[in-house]
């Protein structure tokens, strides 16, 4: 996909991820099969012990980050291309085992000269179920100059326990490094600045964002519909008449 001097590469067969975003020939996303920007669905981050309460039933997900389950199931599957245009792609993914409920995820990836918008919706084919939506981009820490700077003003930080999951307590935001979830009740608004090169604003109407900057190669800013372990603590229901929907937009400008 292209718009102006922006280029996006989408990898439907590799979890429906955006595998590349180049602006003026500069790659913003860390490259590699596990990186780029992948959709987190039907949950975000870790589920404690891989278990969540679905009505009165306890469901068990595979422990792909022992002792927890992490980042949903759709990032490991092949998505179907429903529609493409020079500046837009629409992908779908049918929820299958080990997820216990039939449903469909639709992701729309839309590019303009100065922005990339990612939208996702989860629909059920039958019974209602809890779900989450989020995106996990790996932005390159360095684009050939100074390291990126992360600027945001969260209202709170969720206290992180020794198992890397929120304890449920809110604290004043603390300096990084982070692998933490923050609350932004007016919507996610995080700015990444590569001094003298590029500024990228990550925005969403959702109120939760995980920021991860503990690796040398990349930083992650993850807008999502609920915190880690949210299927247990902040469940959002997908019903036959009300899908779960979310959008994030990344807007950039040259410095």
C-alpha cells in the first residue's frame, strides 16, 4: 500500500500484521517474523494462568508465555484478504479452537500521506463472549540518529506484580523503563519523537495503553480496549447485536 512517500506492507498469512511502515524510505517498524505490528485479539497481553471466566464457565487457553497465555490467538493464524486498494486493505479472521466461541474479526488498514489508521471489530456467530482488541507495534528505537523519546501524560499507572500482571491498584505514573499498563480516560495519546527526524502520534479513543521499552532494539505503544488480564478484570462483551470495535491512528510529521 502507498500514499505519498508512505508505504505499508501487510502480511495476512502471518497473523494479519502490518509487517512494514516506511516514511520517506525510512522503516519505522522492527523487522522480523514476530515483529512489525500485530493485532491482539480476542485478548490483549497476558491472561493469568491462561484462565478466564466466561459466564459461569472457566476457560483454559494454551500457556504460550508460561505460566500465562499472551496476546490472543489471531496473531498466530492466517487472515483472509477480503478487499484491497492502493491505500487500503480489509482482512478477516475466523476465531477457531482453542478459542471456545465462533466469531469473526475484521481488520481495516487505511493509509494516507501522513497517517495510518487501523480499525478492528469482533462479531459473534452465536452466543455472547468476553473479548479484547489491541495492537502491538514494535517501533524501531533508532532510525539512524538519536534514540526515540516517548511522551505521554497518563492519569494513572496500574501497579505491576511480580508476575508482570496488574495487581488492580492504581499508582502515580513512574519513570521507565516500562512494561506497564496506563490509564488515559480521555483517550490514548502518545507521541514518539526521533529528534531531528520524525514525530509519530499514536492515538485512540480507547482508555488503556501498554508501553514497553525494555528491549534495546524497539519500543512498543499498545492501545487496547482493556488492561492485561482484562478478560477477568474488565470484560467487554461481544453480543449478537453489539460487536466490539476499536480504532487507532498513527499520524506523523517530519522534523
